[in-house]
């Protein structure tokens, strides 16, 4: 079973950047589509971005399109989320997970599994 560890979160001013790695252990995720989601206090877990198993196709939420970039390094078993031009509304706990159900691309958190513990991103105004 894949175990995922997200890192790279922190406190950043609006307009700043962060890069979030998501490292997998226990089993390679190279055969999975991978997604990033985020959850703000009192809200549901929302889709942010996804990358196909081959890495040649990506999909983004409208709210982050043009600011965030998802990528993967199969050799390092790691998925990345590069976040630029951060806004206070990007504040949330960010999670990565492999897509286990449904077809590509999926935005539904129920189609993803093996969630990590998440990493907190806080953007100050």
C-alpha cells in the first residue's frame, strides 16, 4: 500500500511561492493518476490539481489555474505542487493522494485514497 508524506508548507505572504513535495513509500505510485486537494477549516476537501500516471496530462481547479503547477518525478516517487502568486484564500491543509476510482480526470475526493497527513499552508495578507 502506498504511504504518502506531504511537506513544504508554511507561512508565506500574499504574492509569495511555496513548493510542496509529496513523497511516496511502500509502493510506487508510477501507475496512478495523482491529485492534490486542500481543506480549509470548516470546509470540505476541495480539488486543486491532478496529473496523469504518464505525467503528460494535468488538470487544475479554476481557482489555481495559471498560478499552480503539478509535476511528478517517478524516479524519486514524488509528486510536487508549485504554488506561485499565493493568495490568503489559498490558506488550507494540502493533501496528495493517488486516484483509485473513476476515470481521468477526476475532481472528486471520494475517487482518491491513501491520504497523507497533509501540510499546512498559511498565506498572510
